C-alpha cells in the first residue's frame, strides 16, 4: 500500500476526532457560542461584549499585511531562541478551530530576555496574516505565555503542496489525549517578521509579540479540508480579516547569506 493511500485511510479517524471532541477554552478562545465568523463575526466582536471593545477600538490589532518593502531589515534580533521539549498533549475542538494543548507546557521561547512557555497551537484557514497582500491556505499559531502573563505567538504560513508531516502525525489519533507530542517537529524557518499586535479572536488583547515565519511551508488540500471540519460555519473559514497597521514598526530578521544558505527560497 502506498504512502498516500495510508495517509488517506487515516483521515476518517481524524474526522471522528474533530466531530467528537468537546469545545474548550484557551488563550485565544473565549466561548464559541459567543462569537463566530458569520453573523456574530469579526466586524461585530467589539460590540458583543464590553470586555471585547478592543476588537473595535484597538490600534495594535492583528493580523496585518506584512510588506517586505516597508519592513525594517535587522540582524540583531537573532535566530529564534527555542528550547522546546516533548510533552503530553490534548487535541481539542473549540468549535471554531482545532487546538493542540500541551498539558504542562512544552518548553520555552526566549524573546528580549523574557521566557515564554509554549502552551498550545491551533490552525486558521485561510491564513490570517498576508505577505505583500498574498493570502495563504493555512496558518498555524504557536501560543506562548510568560510567567507574568505576556503573550508571544509564532505564526507559520502554508500553501497547497506536499503533506505537512506534523499534521500527518496527528491524523491517526482517535483519542483526545494524543500522548507525547514534540513541538520541535513543527517546521519553521530562519527568516521572520516581528511586530507588536494582538490576539486574533476576542478579547483581542494587545501587546502580543508576533513572530511570523517568512518561509512558507506546504500542506495538502485534504489536510486543510480536515481542519475545516472543526469550523462550524457555512463558509468553513476561521480567519479574521487584515487589520490596519497604523504605522507600527514591522521588522524582518534576515540573516547574512552565509548563515542562511541552507534555507530554501521562500514561496
């Protein structure tokens, strides 16, 4: 039996998981019944609850369009300082996304001397961020939190192509408890954008440190379709529209050529 056939046979198990797992909370999720991407969608989030007013009034909202010509190229940011570790994880269906939660955290990401613990990751389709106004098929958010409650998110963009190995590794899981999951298996990249933004769902909290990987990865149409099963809307999408940049600084960490020669060209 070929590799593709084996992968396709694993899809029903993943679909069962998507349909049977119960809605739950997270850093980026309030209550799926209180907001959605339809009638109670992004344009109305700020008026649905007084605590969500920042969704309408905030000046540092995410996602944004990342423009190469306007980004400040810097080298001092350095490569991402990640110390991730395998940890027990639970796959949950919030009703508007699929979330993989590491029960006791899965290591840390250090930014400007602050350690952020990796708490969970989840997927948006299509992508929320764009690069030079180009939209992508999928976006993964790796959500981190510091001891004093600061949030840092790493975003990874995907276009249609070869299967994403990390998603493939989750496909056969039939239980909410998926066991040990290694976040180091998530492919990232060396170049990245950095800016200050917000959560992309209510309460749209600001002062979130965003790192969006410039390298665009690939995912299959089938994998995107499976993630859309978790979104309980006719559109099958769970992406917030682009927000105004409002003059915010966007930096692009672009290492010297000799440091980056092993990287493939960006899509």
